[in-house]
C-alpha cells in the first residue's frame, strides 16, 4: 500500500509540478521579451548618439562655411574696408586720373547689390593685376561691365578703363530699400 499511496501522491503532485513548470516557462518568456525590448532601446539610443555625433560634425563644417560666407557677403552695407583696399590698389597700379563712386543699392529678396563705378588710366598689364587683386578681396566683388579703350594721348601702352563692380550684402528687416 505504501507504494500505491506514494504513487497516488506522486500523481496528485504531478499537475502542480506541471503548472509550476508552465508558470516558470512563461516567466522566462516574459523576461526574454523584456530583455529583447531593452536591447532594442539600447540600439536605438546608440544610433541616436551616432546620429548626434555625425550631426555635430556636419554642423561644424556648415558653421565654417557660414563664417566664410559672412565674410564674402556680410550683413552690413559698410564698404569702408573694401573701398580703402580698392583705393590703395588703384593708387599703386594707376596714374593720377582715377575716380570711384557708389550708386544706390538694390534689393532682390535677402540679397542687396551695391554697385561701385571706377574709372582710371593705367598701363594695359595693370588692368589684369588690379582684377587679380580685387579677386583676392575677402568680400565678394563681381565685375559686371568693363570698357577698355586706348588713351589717345599716349603711345598705346596706357589705356582708359571704366568699370562697374558690384558687391553684395545680406539684407536684414527694414535696413535696405
């Protein structure tokens, strides 16, 4: 009878053990799912950190480009530095007969165009040297029109030059026409 009683106890305990195994397996499954979700969150955050690092590097490059653009096309119409450089270059390369004048600026969206009229006498080769110097200015200057003619009072080496240069500025609200 002991063997039969033990067998009955064992059979009675078997559903309890099986239920415990099912509960334990379910708990392990839940823990595995929680671990998978945590790993996904970690991967997502790592990807965000990588994106943030690459964004910071891109922004650094864009900031450098912006600083260079701010010099080439400033937000101010102050031409004093540009005109001082232009006057110095004209004095160095031309004869006494020279003039510089600015005329009214015009606005196209956020970009303002500031025309500069120059006229001078110089040896023909100096025209190209002056253009190279203007090209090296930190502020953007475009040559829009140039008329080069021989000077009737010279032996052909000196020319008369009339040119329209244009520089630019970024327009702020209410600052420009």
